[in-house]
């Protein structure tokens, strides 16, 4: 019984140590901006010139997550398309110019009956 308890205790302590090391590595990487942890943190400091630090800041800015592009729903077919690729005619969004033309060519009012 004592051996099982000791084994469980060693497993719990081992898991705690692994999590603590990962947390410390992630904190160091976040603080220095290096993706690789301690090895990446040291490589940025050994350069010693301002140009390397500026290049690192530009690389971090390029890797920053971009917000997703808003999607619109086409009035004609119902397909969702990126807002940058959409066509807006008379305040209504369409996925392509062909659908805008087809929607405009539809009869409206009394002609539709």
C-alpha cells in the first residue's frame, strides 16, 4: 500500500514540475517575443545591435493574429462571401456581379404576378 501511495505521489509531483516548466518557458517566450523559449530568448540578446531588435519587432508585428474579415450574405443565392469580394448594389450585398444583375432584372411589384 505504501508503494502505491509513493508511486502516485511521484506521478503528481512529476506532473506539477512539467507544468511549471512549461509555464515558465511560455512566460519567457512571451516576455522576449521569441517563439522557441529559452534558446530563442538568448539568440535575440546576443546580437547586440539595434537593427536586430527592430527586425524582431517587425517579425512579431507580422505574426500578430489578424481579425477575421466580415462576411456578407448574398441576397440572390444566400451564400456567405467575404465583404471585400462582395458587390453592393442599391444597399443590398451580392457575392458576384452576375447575381446583382440577375436580381435587378427580376420583375417587381405588379409585374411579378
